[in-house]
């Protein structure tokens, strides 16, 4: 009989695995040459989501080759995770990008970047690539990445804040281009806003990059709710 590994995937990571492999213990055929990293990824768990790999209770690196009949544990990344608070989002996370910028997190995004461009930009700019594409997270050239949990942008924002604890500075970034905002006088923008806006609002800001004008208008209640959800999710907040 071919040797097998007994693999325990942490409950937080089991959704990555096929339904048949979501039990407490998974029996995996083992040829004696595969690494722990390969075992995890073969079960569907990207290494970006793995905090520790253990073989018979001993922490090992992803390149370790366990012996046959070993018990392997795949544990999740501990939160908050130390990482540069600079992110790059794939094309499917545009709404999350706007929310991250709203709370002041440095967030690069464009809706026409392909996978190779994302991999290259993440490495060049030292940004953590956020995605829900598991295949993208398993690319060997990826500098740093993370899987975003949740199907709606509200839950996704909470997930990113809980995982990385990036410094939050609401109302400081342009939600359109990620540029920093600078306060400007009403007189400076009066030709760019509607008369009703000028009558009702006195405080304005302008993006230093794209020059878009901002003010806290009728939509501010909804925006404040988004900001509050991020602040409430902040570790230790």
C-alpha cells in the first residue's frame, strides 16, 4: 500500500479545499518527494493563507519533505498580519478599492489589469495583492498576496482591516485615483460645484493628483457608516 499523510486543515481554511477534503483529517497519498507547500496547495490552500505548517507537531518550512505516515497540520495566518500597508486589488474588487481609499488606505486599482500585470506591479511597488482568485495566489512570481473573504464589499473591508490592521485616515484619499486630498477654500472651487452645493457646504478638499473636488454632502451619512465599520473592525479598536 502506498504511504499516506494524515493532513489536518484548520477550520478557517477548509473552505479552500474540495468538499470531500473538509473533514477533521484528510488522507493524502504521498510519493515521498512532495513538499509541505505542495501538499497544502494540492488541497487548494494557497500558501499566502498559511501561517504555519507542522509535521508531527514540529513547525517546518514549505520546502520540507515529510516522511510517509506523518501527520501534517495546516494553520492559518495569525491576525493581524505584519505586511506593508500598501495594497493592489484585482479587477473584481473595485468597490472594495473605493472603500479602502475612503478610510485612507493606500490602494492601487485599475479595472483593466491582467494577471501578469498585477504580479509585476505588486513586486515593483511592494504592494500586497488582494484577490479572490486562488490560482493567482499560487503563482510563484507573486511577491505578496492575500485572499479577500466575503462576497460583498462591506464584509471584504472588515476582513482586510482585521487581517492587516493598516493605519486608517478617513477622508484623506481620493476614492477615484488614490491621490491624497488637500483642503481648499470654497472660493477656490466655486466655479466647479453646483450653486446648491455652494449654498449648503463650506468645507472642501481637492485631490492633489486628479484634482477632483470633494465635500461632505448628503451622502456623508452612508460614508460615515462605512468608516465606522472599518474603525470597529480595527484590532484592539
